[in-house]
C-alpha cells in the first residue's frame, strides 16, 4: 500500500504500542467488535490529519461512513458517544462545539509541530491544554501591533502583575513585520502562591 495509507497507522502505533490495551479502546472493542476498533482508529487518524480537532458535522459523519465497512450512522453515533463518555474525546467540546478533540490529542499535536512551527500560529480554537505551560506563546498578527522591542522579557498577560506570572515572553525577529513571534522564558521574579495563601482562598470559597 502507498505510504499515505500506512503513515497514520504506523505513527499511531509507534507512539502508543499499547493502544488496543487501553481500557477505553478495549471497552469499545468489547461492545462493538472489530467495527468499533476500526472506527476508533479511523476517527483518531481523521482528527490528526485535520490538526488537533475535527468539526463533527452531518457532512463529516457521512463522509466518514465510507472509511469503515459495515458502519451505519446509528452505530457511528453510539461509538462516538461512548468515546466521549470514556474521555477518549472531550464530551464538553463535542456537546458544546460539535468538535472531536481531547487534551491528549492536543498535546500530541504540539509535540509533532515543534516549537518553531507552533509559535507562528495565531489561532488556537477549542483548546483544552495551556499553551504557555506547553512552551508556546501564541503569535499575534497585527499591522498596528504594540511597540514591543525584541529581546526584552515582557509579561505574557499584561493585566496580571509581573511577579505573579511563572513565565515571560521575549519577542523574536520575524521577516513579516505584522507577525509578532515570541519565545517563553522563566520569570526570575515569579513568586509562587504560598500554601497559607492557597488555604485562605480555599477557606474563603468554602464560607461563600
């Protein structure tokens, strides 16, 4: 078979050789048999091919039906609902936004992209992970953007005190003057919340 056919599967199994032993995948296989397992694989590959999320519309469902022999619309809906129930896909994103994704899928996507590509992306819809914690400060595209010097540590969130932010951002040069690129750096002035402070906040919330 051509490489384009094998690539999603070889990548999947190389990154997770125990895929079929996962409790959620095994449960799908136990309930729906080989059709369920093939549907999981094909869905996961479809999401990865699209990036880190797949808009789950009537059109995308009908197009997907061709990829698994014996699959019916009703069976597909049941499998997807089970996957959301088991946490394989985010139930919240599926119900609210009609999107197939998960935090694990998003982390895998960021790993595949690498920092150099990820930091050039300006739009990150349907996120479940914290980009900054993952090492990515999203780019900003604005022809009338802020006057930010390159190489100077700046607050990532301009509305929060500097010492409350674990990381800072440094603007890096870009050939496109309207694209603001950043790299994440540790904040030497960061003050982690003390356990006493956290405890007081928790007590206050409890009293409320």
